[in-house]
C-alpha cells in the first residue's frame, strides 16, 4: 500500500500549519512506502541545507520502519547500529523522520521534517503523519 498524492499533501498542509503555529520554517518531505518522493514543501526562508536532511529523514524512517529518533538511540557508540548513518548513501539518525500509517496500521509512507531543533522537527513530522490516520 502506498500513500496517495492527496494524502501526502494533507500531511504537508498539517505540518505547515503546525510550523506556523510554532513560528518555525520547515522543509517537509513525504515518501511513499517504496521511499519515492511524493510531495515536498520548502517554507519561505527555510534553510537550504535542510532540504536534503528532510528527505533523508523520511527515507531513514521507512528503510528501518521506525522513527529516526529511535534509530538514533540505537546508533550511538556501543549500540548495535553504531555507524549505520554511513549506509544507504547517508541516513539521518536524529528526530524528525516519522512513519505514516493508514487507519489499519499499515505503513504507507513516511515524512521527514527539518529546519528547527530536532524536537520541533519531530513534533511537526508527527502532526503531519497523524493527519493521515
């Protein structure tokens, strides 16, 4: 199952609304379950460097079927996934990448958000993902 363009746009709209509420400028990427980019938004004045980060956060979440913050915990020195961020042409292992599931709990895609603190990024991504289920 894959996220539709309509669903991806809904996730982006919810993320943008949350970003505005928080007064932050974000880049937001939505991938389908095969990690293909479905929709992307760069808010005015959002950091250019965060474009790539947002997309990598979305890919990372889907590649391993967990939020990027969880992968980050497992990729610290001494942990089982240490250095995993060097695989797959570069992963992002800090918060801001979240899985998107349908109402039945099936993974249909992922969302990656970058442009503020990792806590803000995760919050905005979570709101976007929740707009779908």
